[in-house]
C-alpha cells in the first residue's frame, strides 16, 4: 500500500511538472461539464429537429436568393420557430442591398429537328421572356471585347450560345470524397503546422469549410485545362466569370449584358461552369444593383444539351427552340436582412456568444447544403440549449445572415453596425463584450475539426472541449497561429476576424459539395446526410454552452490597425 501511495504521489508530482511546463507555452484547457454534455447529446441525437428545420428551409421555402420573397418567407418561418422554442429578442436587422429576385417559371425545349425537353434554370437577376417565345440558336462564343464587333447586328431575336461547348470528361473518381479517418485528419492538421487548411485557413477566422476541396468550390469534372477559371482582372468571359460574385466579375457581366441587350438578343445560354448528367452549376447573371444594366433573359442549361445545340448549328441544322421564362424582381424593399434571436445570459447578459450561418442561397436547387445545413444546425443548437434550460452566464445569440453569396454582405454590415467600423476601427461598447462567433457553411459533412481562430490559448481551450467528444470524430484543432484577415470573403466568420473578433469555423468532411451540390441544381434536401448534421448540431450546442458558461471570455486575437485615420 505504502509503495503504491508513493508511486501515486510521484505520479502527481510528475503530472504537475508536465502541466506547469505546458502552461508556460499555452494556457491549459477547461474543466468541462460532462453531465450537461450527456444531456446535449440526448437532445441532439434522440429528439433532433435539424432535418425538420432543413425540410422547411429547403423544401418549403427554398431556394432563398437574397432578399427574395422566398428568403423573406423562410425568415418569417425561422423567427416563428425561434419564438416557439423560447428565444428572446427575435427580430430582423436590415441593411442596404438592392433588388430581390426569384424564379417563377422555367420552360425550355427543342422543338426541331426532334423534340427534347431542356433542363435548366434562369440566372439570378435576369428577366423573363414575357410569355413563350420561339427562337433559333446562334453560336457566338464571347471570349473578349473584340467579339462584340464580330457579332454586331447578327444576334437580334436569337438564342445566343454565348460560350464554347463544355469539355466533359469521364468520371474516374467517386463524386463523394471518402471520409478521412481520425488519424488522417490529425496528420493533415500536423502537416499544416496547426495552421489549418482550405480557404478558411488563410484567415485567422478559419472559415474552413470542406476538408476535401482546398482552394474553393468545384473539384471540377469539367475543363481539365482550367480554362473555366480566368484570373481576376483579365478580360476573358467564361461560364465561371459569368457566375462568380466579385466586383471585377460584375463589371465584366455589365459590359457583356449591355452588349447583349443592345443587340436585341432574345435569350442567352450558358452550359454552367461545372457539372454534367443534368447537374448544372451556375449563379449570377444580372445584378441586384438597380444601377447595373438589365440583360436579356439568360438561362443555364444542361451541358450535354448545350453541346448538342452547338453541334447541330455547326452541322448547318438550325433547331427551333421554345422558352417560357418567368421571374419575380422584388423591388419594394431594397434592404435585405439578418435573422437574430437570443437566449439571454443569466449573470453576464451583456457578454455575447454568437453562432450561425448564412440563410440566403443560389437559385438552381433549394439551397439545402449551401447553406440550409448551417442555418438548420445553428437553429437546432439553440433549440437544444433553450430546451435544456441550463443556466448560461452569457447571452447566446443566433444569426442567420443574408447576402453571403453576393459578397459576405449581411455579416459584414452587422459587425460594422454592432462592433466596429473597419476603416477607423472606431469601436462600440459591444465590441469588448462579443466573446466569439461560431460559423457553419461547409455543406452536409460531419465536423472533423475546429479552427482556433489564430490563438494558441484558444486552441488549448478547444482541445479540452473536444476531448470528451472525440468519439464523434471531431479530432483536430487547427489555426493556432494568428494570420490577419484582409477582407471578408469565403464565409461569414471572416467578417468577425476582419475587425479583430473571434470568428470560428469548423472543418467538415467534403462529401460531394464540390462535385455535386455547391451552387448547383443538385443542392437539395436528399443530398444532406442526417447523421452528420445531427453531429454538427450537438457540437455547436456544446461549443456555445462552454463559451457561455466558462469563467472568462475566450482570448482575443490582435485588434487590427485602422485603414484610415
Ligand atoms: Zn455558403
């Protein structure tokens, strides 16, 4: 017995030495509340509402193009839900945007030389046809401004095939990326020096969606030449530059749209920037800004059907096409909105833990994986916490952002209104009370890691939070090194890190986000994996609970310098 006790004492001394040497480098983690964790798990796995949320968000109200009537109706539904769950202060916060827009009708067919139904959808902020029109296609790929002169006077009343045919390749890899093992996830984290990976890791905010597809969307099964991805600033028009949100691409779109309009084009067609077999990736066509030119109707159609039209025309066979396109511009209220709701804190209600994701979507599918999942998970996480009624010192606030797809607008407006203007870094009193924002915008995949947002102390704290839930396969903490966020981009956590607040993202399994669903007409409810979004909801609730109940707020990243004095 004595010997045993001696051994124990020695072990305690050794452990103490180990802890103190660890503390010298980084703060120790938290002692976590395992009883509450068990309750969160029960609520998340046995009484889950997350797929019910997703059903309403995607199947009843989707798609939710920013500031459209669908988007607004989804927001009304979300607010009603939040109130039923007992959330307080449920409201919309508005910010200036422009027109809303949504599809009302899409009919497209080839009538001759044989009938074929055409699969597709209108590009966002392009008009309808004002009833059915019968038109002939003309192949007029626009690569550069010089092409304007070449086609001048030849496009009037035509269906313009405005891009080269899509290069379609054999699928030699599975669409869905296999889930990595826990060891592989950890090895990746270590290989990156704990800096994380993917587009999120470039920023301290660690938006960090998709583990699978670093560098952004679309592990393309299209355009192996990379031709579809022009560099910013080059004048080369492709289905990608047509679709991508950015000021430079908007300027390109405006030039081409003005030309097409002036030439009297009846309808313009794109094969989308990725996808085949009926899956079409496309987004922007016009602009939400009332000052930008309104193009003729522009439709994205299935790549094989687009290529068929090009081949027919090239063989001297001119098909007859019918289009009947209806859209709805929402012009009455040009202020878009974020949806906000809260569980007030018990003892430190002015200190705030936030969680959320963007609620707006593109129009081809129903916005299920982008970002019905992140919105549904955040709603489910606050439902779990509201249902458990565990006292939490800090306020837990959920935010469903608008305008992410057009440029991370909703969250950027929010942080500047509530916390600090980025130009001057003039802070409001709320700035010092915002503890952390947790973001989910990585599709359906399971949470496998979390970014520490640029702080080694936070990394140690997060390690202690994931330790008891490693059986859920969230194993890695990355992003322990600080890297400033230059501008909001990629996803909403960057709006927070941009002004020196903790904007935290989770790394998720990539699944088929890049190959099938992200900004495509296959972004639908059935592509969402139920077990994965239940896991994400449990983890978000657990993270929010820990942040809202720990003694201190999480450590801060450095406050950025003002851009203008
Ligand atoms: Zn998204």
